[in-house]
């Protein structure tokens, strides 16, 4: 335990494998070359959007297991989640793999929650290896939270574009095998050194089409808690990377943290901003969804750590807590953010 | 500088109500908005084009020898058909992105709002999918359209009894 809400792992789990599966739009984005599988078929061979997301997640899990060189029986637990009601994308997606599993929900922050929880299981000695996976699908999310796809309406400029993608990571107790099939010789191994589970933070924003503003206070709270709990300054990290705050949320989180005495402007990145080119791809404020931070981590961020470009990062996926019901009943949209500390060794 | 002051006020607010209010004011400042003038102009010309097509169709059908009432009926059917066709081809959302209210207000917008759920929920079955959800967007328009026409009818009736109309 560190400080008031953080965890410093005694035996930091090693990330032995990572896989990312994305849709065509993400593949055409600036990070396209970092993803393992880019599917031109938005249905992933399935019959409905929900089925498509399940197939995409299954593909990501299988890719991660293949890259690790382990058999699937060696994966002791799977920790996964998505955005669809009752986590159906996850449950139907991993059903056939029959790995003992935990379903987790943290809206778009789920990758932080699942990776952190998998690391807790491994560090605590309850598992040799654990797999963390999340996904989101643009069409499934639009159908559930907004309008049918073919309905004609205008999206606000602060709105984000749900990423079609699934990212899976395997954490292990032992360093052996920490280089997966893609790691080149001389590259670094990556381990999870700590985490800061977030609190729910509600600043009373009711606009679900401006999720960056809903989630920025939560990101600020978690980042400040992490720095405080570990007694470090922002320069302890090469990069502090939020999940899907987008352009609007980025401006807010930097301003809020500056006012609290932490200047992160020169080292802040946001997965939602990284994943699309907003000028060419018409994505307004950026990407969002569980898949956004998951595929950016599994594809791009880990690569930067492995090549040694960055030594240490704070990965802070952010989630907006709402359902179509809570929104219609006039509730605000609180945010939550979970921070995971990754280090290249 | 104005924004910095607002951030200070958010974090130094005495209670949650004040903080939330200050934060929402600040969010309003940093959130980009569509240009109202540009949107209005786009809605004007796109809506105008749709209505002009409708008028052209009416004249066309009248030139086939239909009386005006029947020509208008055929015109409406044609526009609804075109809208549903464009919805099915996924072209309507692209038009709506530029047009805004210009493509929502004419009858083509109503047709789109019925066709889109029909396509989306078809996977959930004929009854619980299409049957239950086809009017998820258009439903309120139908319900409150009927209610308001009923109220207007009542007013018309009362005014008639009073000999005003």
C-alpha cells in the first residue's frame, strides 16, 4: 500500500504479451502500423454489432496468447470488460476459451481496471499469469448510447468517436518470456510497478456528448493522488497518458492539475488524440471507448517502452459513468480514472 | 487569463453546488461549438433543395394529368421512398451531417428516423426488434403531434361555438 489509495507492487508483474485488433478507421489512423490485426470487415464475420465485438475480443485474446508462446491453459485468470450492457461482448467473446474469468466495468477506464486487477492477482501470488482485455465497437456503442447508425444527425464538436478495437495484455510473475514474438533483441522488458485505483468524481456535468469535460476532473484526481501517494513529481514519468479525454478534456486536465501545483503539459498524451487524425478522419474531439486506451497501450505505448524511447509512463484510462437510463433521468455524468504505472527494464 | 481565473474558482469553491456551477461555466468556455450562422445557412439551402425537389415532383405528376391533391400525395410517397433508399445506402447521415435541421424537418427526416431503427434493430427480431423499436425516434413526434392536433381541434371547436370562426 502506498499513501491513501495506491498500490506499489512487491513483485512487479511482467507484461509478456500484448495484442491489438482494430477496425478499418483505426487502421487508417496515425497509429495504424502498430496494430496486430486491422479488420476491413466491421462485422468481423459476425451477424450483429454485438457479435462483431465479441469476435474481435476473442481474436485479441487469441493473438495475445499466441504471441506469448503459452498454451491457453497456462492463463490462470482472465479479467475483461466492455461497454455493452451486462458485458455481453466480453462474456460471449471469451466463453469458448473457457478461462476462469472476472468481468469488470469502468466504462472507458476498464483497461486500467482490468490490467491493474490482473497485476494484483499476479503480484499477490494468486496467479502465475493473468490476461487483461477490453473492447469497444463504434456501431455497438452508438446503438446502445446514442442513435441507430443510419439516423441522420449532427455530432457536436466536443463529441468523441468510439474506437472499434480490442486490446489484450498478459502479465506474468516470471520475467522469462517477457519478450513476446515481436520483441527484437536488445529491447526492454516492461513491468507493472504500481497502480492507483480511482475514485468517482462528479463535477455536475450533464452533457454526455462532452465526455472529456465529464472525465477530466476524475483524471486530475487520480493523477494527483498517484503523484502524492508515491511522493514524486510529474517528471518521474516520461509520459502521463490519459485514455480518452480528447482535445477538450486535455485542456481541462492540464489546467486543473496546474492549479493543483502539478505541471504535466510537456508530458501529457491522450490515447483519444493519438489514435485518429481529426482533420482527415472527422473525429471531432478524438477517440473514446474501452478499446481506445486498450489498443493504444497494446500497440503504440508498449512499443515506445520496449524500444527504450520512454522509461516510465503513467497510463490513466478515463471512464464516463452513465447509462441511457441515468442520462434520461437527468443525472450528471461522473467520471472515474484508474492509473497504472509501467516501467521499461 | 480568464480561463485560469475560472479554474482557480472551481478548485477554491466552498461547496459542491458552487464548484459544479463554476466548473460548468468553465467547460462552456473551453468547449468548441458549431457556428450557428453556418448551420442555419446550411439548413436553409439543403432544406430548400429538398422542398424544391418536392415541388418539382408535384408539378411533374400534375403534368401527367393528376389533380393537385393526388399529385401532392404521390410527391410525398416519392420523397419518403427516396429518403428510405438513401438511409439504406447510408447516404442520409452524410447529408444530415451538413444539412442539420435542413434534412430533419422535411418529411424525408421523418422517414429517415423510422427507417434507421428498422435497419438497426432488425437483428433483434420482427416483433421485439423492428416491431417494438421502429418508432424509438419518431414515436414522440407522432404522440405529441396527435396530442397537439387534438388540442388545436378543441380550440377550433370552441371558437366555432362562440361564432368566432
